[in-house]
C-alpha cells in the first residue's frame, strides 16, 4: 500500500507495521512516519519470497504480542509468466 497509505491509516489512529526487504530503505520510510504519527508506525524486515523471512517476522510479532487487525499486501510477486496464467503459476 506504500508510504502514503501507511501514513493515512496511521494518522487515522491505526497502529502500522511497515515491512520491506531492505531494512535501510524500510526504516528510512518508517522513521519520519513514526515521528509524524506519534509512534504508530513500526518497521519489520520482510522478504515475502522467503519462508524464513516470513517466519522471522511472525515470531517477532508473537514475541511482542502484536495484534494484527488487518493485513494489506502491497508486494508484487510474479514469475516470468504474466496475466492469468502467471497468477495461477505464482499462487500455485
């Protein structure tokens, strides 16, 4: 959903977890949003193509007792195929 969507929901009172593959880039986006929204935005590294990365983030959320009210995925994951066939291939 990107930075603007994250900002809009955080400003509306939602607690947001911003996730990205690159921790430096993700934190660079999260920090100003955290300041603008009174700390409503946290960052977690996540590569949606890596089962280990997904498991690490899930473990962190469980350890922190983080409750997720909604999950919005903005990541694009495609194989070489595009269109309906590519989607079927990607989703298995």
